[in-house]
C-alpha cells in the first residue's frame, strides 16, 4: 500500500508544474514517482527546466530527457516536489534519509512553492522517531558528535555497504537521535550554530504543501490547516 500511496501523492503533486517553469526535483523513493511522471509530461510536450537535488536524481532526469538547468544560472525555482522522512501538522520536516539534505535545502531555500509528497506512514504528531541526518565535514565528525551530546543527541556515523557514506559534496552524515522533539525550530537554531555542521535535516518553514497518500485517497495539507 505504501508504494501506491506514494504514486497517488506524486500524481497529484505534478499538477503544480506548469509550462515554462523552473522545477526542483527531489531525491528518494517518493520523489522518483514524481520525476517519472514529469518525464512523461515532457515527452508529451511540456517545456520546463529542472534542478536536480542529487546526482542520482540528475541521472534519473536525464533518463527521462527532462531538460536540466544549472542552479547557479537561475534566480529562483518556481516549484519543487520532494519527499520527507517525517512531517508534522506544522509542515516541519525531517529529511535526509536519502543523503541529499544539503542540496535539497539549498533548492528549497529559493523555491516559491515547495510541495512535499509522502505516504501516510510519514505523518507524525512529533518529529524524532526518525533520526535527524546531519551532514558534517569529515574533519569535524568527532568534534560535532561531542557537541551534539550536549544537546542530548546520540550520533551514529552513517555507513553504507560496509563503508562510510559519502555525500555528493564529499561529506559524512551523522544520524542523530534526539528522542521525540518538542520544539524542532529551537533545535534547528542550535544546530545552525555548531561549527563543522554543513547542514541538518530539520526543514522548518520551508514546505508550503504536504500531499499525503492515504489508502486510495490523497490529502493535501497546507500551513493553514
């Protein structure tokens, strides 16, 4: 059911994409379905330029012949469709399970309309059951780990296929358990001030819509509701 919920959310989300727009393409299993659908729309004549949030997404977009732009050549992105690992009723998110949080947050920061797509399992009352991914400069990994412990954060260095995980930018990721987070915005500010952290997976005040697949239905959640 989760996969069908993701597909249903993705199909709804692509209705935000209009001809002539610059479109941000997210990363991960849910964003995949949106990219696939946008690729079909491009084949049918839709003219857009897209900004991928990871090398994996860039490769997928190229497979679908979606025209890509360099983020340094544009001033703003009209709409971005991306996934989330968790979200709450205030549209605060945890992202970065797929390792692309840095580029995802850069793209989100210049996006006019940020659309998050998710299956129902991602909706939580409080963030924090999913560990907060934190991208760190390798040189500072242990320094940051110690500083996180003062915030009651228990950090684990991400490993994939037996090796330390390396992001597209050549950094490491700490997956950090803070327990359930009462005030995500305050924790985000604390993390912003730790030297050695490149970026963290708390996305505060960046999402405009969350589109959730629930069974065979789709719910659109906005900041107002």
